[in-house]
């Protein structure tokens, strides 16, 4: 059984990576990771050991991320209502100096894929993040999302189909 401090040290970077890939903002990701660990710390004594601690943390992270994205969506809608703005500053700032044409093409492709993944419905995007970007097994992802392993496979296949369509129309 890991102490909470060991669990923190072991999982901090993986959770940061998951949240950062979802948000694309380092400061927000760091804040959310701290929120995840604060929630985990408060609930650690009630943690049921029938699943891996990492799956339990991923579940907390995903729920925290969902809450944040819902809040952010509401804030954006209200901001657009009052200002008429449709694009965030972050979306309009580009990489100032790419090193070469090949690097620029790779970065553009990476950005297209990131946008396509972010455009997926939540139930598919979460599975893609966990399985493809965080390298979780289907079993661990299923445990983190509290769904069956079969549902992970189905959602991942549907996500791939949606991504394929999205990227084909964009390219």
C-alpha cells in the first residue's frame, strides 16, 4: 500500500500530461492537478482498494476536468454574450518561429489532430486521452471511467471513425 506522498510522486506527471493535453494551458493544468490531489487527499481514507490507486486518481482527474470544462464553457458563453468575442487569445497566438518547413508541417498536423480530438464528444475524447495519450490499458481506462472494457473498445472505435472523418474534411 502506497502512502499518499508516494502516490503523489508517482502519478503527478501522468495526471499533468492528461490534463495539459486536454486544456493546452500549463497554468490551468497545474491548478487542476493540485485540485485532483487535494480531492484525493481528502478522500484517501475512504479509498476502496478494489481498484488500482492510479485508476482512482484518473477518475478524480477526469471528473475534475469535466467540471472545469463545463465551467469554462459557461464562462465562454457569457463572455461572448457580453463582448461578442468568438475566439480566445490563446487560439489566435501562433508559434512565432518554426525551425524548418518540416517542423512546421508536423506541428500543423499535430494541431489538427489536437483540435479534432478536442472536437470529439466527451465520451469519446476521454477514452482517446486515456488509451492513446496516457497509454492506459483498456482495463485501467474502464476502471477510471467506471464503464466496461467492451465499452472502451466500442468508444475508441467510434472515436477513430469520427477523427478520420474530421481529419479527412480538414485535409
